[in-house]
């Protein structure tokens, strides 16, 4: 299977969809079944959403690779692993042919959670990205040779809700470390990612790596990332389906030349996710 960057280069005009997926809180394979019904180009398996015990992202991504039509992306958080564990996990992923990884820090534990668990943070995300690039060159974090180099395509996250001035230097460090693509947290307007990419090019003299612009499929009473515009809230209250709103937002992105989409399925009360709404969105934009 191709990496995300290779797939993007195959057809620059196609709408490429990476769909977010939460691994289940149990080991029954039937709990992974919704992933097999998603016709996204890639399924990006999140890392322990809600800081809860779930199937490890690389293991869930391996299930996707074997059982779904989409290829898989797994996520690795620096919060929970030391350097030896992180690179051992990565070698295990490489053993099974997983090539796409997103590096994140992971949400910090609350003070109450810290009474029973600790954060490790042996790597910072930028350091781990650089270490993965080094693994692709055949070396571990100590500089010792691996028996075989890895072939990871490395991604990272961007949250434009924090503001351009905060995200630009952080993104630059990630690019210099080896990040090749970015998952942008959900937005409703194409202008922020366009402005961000333009300012990155102006400030650093080169184009930014591939941006997968986040679009959340909304649901009445569901969790919202960021702040939804008034028209979105009004449409939901009037009974307009969330997938129709998502298609409208995606069309505004693709109409502005942004054809790489990071689709976030609805998160309903209690944490359940509506993957059927996500699939309806994918079917509409792929037709």
C-alpha cells in the first residue's frame, strides 16, 4: 500500500480523505467492524481518546489494514512511552507493514488522574519525529544501526485555534524534524489553513507539507471541536443532517483548492461515534 504522501502525489486533483477512528475499549474484533464500512482513503486510528484504556493504536491500525478497504494510519503519543518503548512499538508496526504514523503529545492527565498514573514524555513530539526519520536512515535513538531501516511517512497535528503565531514556529520545528503531512484540527472555513500556508511560505521561503484540513461531522448535542459558526448551529436545530453540513463545508475547502480532508465523525454524548454519518459524508463527496 502507498503512503499518504505517495497517494496524494498519484492524483493531485482527487479529494483524499483521512477519516478519524477511535479504537474500542475491548478486544472483541466485532467492535472494530465500523472501520471496515468506511470508504475513506485512509483511516487514522486515534490514540486512547479520553485518556481511557483502549486497543493500542498500532494494533487497531493493523486490523484496519487487514480487514478494511482503506489503508491505515496509527497514532503514537509521547506522553505514555519512553524512548526504548516508542522505538520498539515503531519496529513492531514496521514488521506488519504499517507505514503512516502521526506523532502527538497526548492530552495531559488531570490532577486526579495523576494520583494513579504518570506521564512519561521521554520524547517531545518534535524529538520523536526526528527519531523516526533517523530510524528511516537505519539508526535507533542511541545511534546504533538497525538490522533494516524503516519506511515511515510521519505526520503531526496543527491546531489553528491556538493562533498562527503560536503554531507557525512549532510547525516549522516539526517540518525540520521530518514531518511530511499535518492533520489540522476541525474548522468550518478554508481561510485559516490557506492563510497559515501562505504565511509559512512567506516566513520560511518554502511550501508547507500536505495539510489535511479537519472537518467535523456535526450532531445535535454532540461534542464540538472549537466553536461552530452560528449558521451550523441553526441548521442543526432545524433538523438538517450533520453529514449535509459537512459536505457543504468540504465543498468550500475543495473549491478553494484544499483537496486533502481530515474527516472527524460525530462524537455523541457518552463518547459513542456515528460512523454511519461519516460514511454518508464520504459517499457524497466521492460521487
